[in-house]
């Protein structure tokens, strides 16, 4: 059984995000191209975004740290640490309102590559 210290790893990712020009840095903590379930922990510096994305399957976000806004069509939701959101197949953006750590979980439809 594998375990991951999400809080510790999240702090490391935020440090990387602060020095990245994109203001974000993430690692896959489970999955990859051989699995249908993929989980990515992402550090996003305040004021930076994860832009428009079309999902190929079900996606959820769990905010581990910080505060963020998710936009999908005409719907907007603000998330705080501990919040969990099911994301529509097409969403517009994720904006970090504070330094944020988010766990993105995606269930990819079809046979993994």
C-alpha cells in the first residue's frame, strides 16, 4: 500500500509553482497513461489559473489549501480548503485566489493507453 503526505507534498509543489513562470506545478500521485483513474496534486500560486479544458471523463477537484474560483459556462463556484467539487465535462477556468493546493481526480473513459 502506498501513502502520500498530501500536505507536505503540497507545500513542495507551491514552492515550485512560485518559481515557475506559469505559477503552477503538479505531479501525478496515482495513475498515468496505464490507469483509468488519474490523480494529480497541483500547487497554484495566487493570481494564476488552470485554463480551459475539456474532460474526457469524470473529474473532481478537492481543495487542500487556499481559496479558488472555478468557472464553467455561466456557473461559478468559489472553493475553500476542504471543499470538493464535481467538474462539468467542459469548464472554463480554475483561478487561485490565494496560494492553492488542489487534488484533481479524473476517471478517463475507454481503455487506457
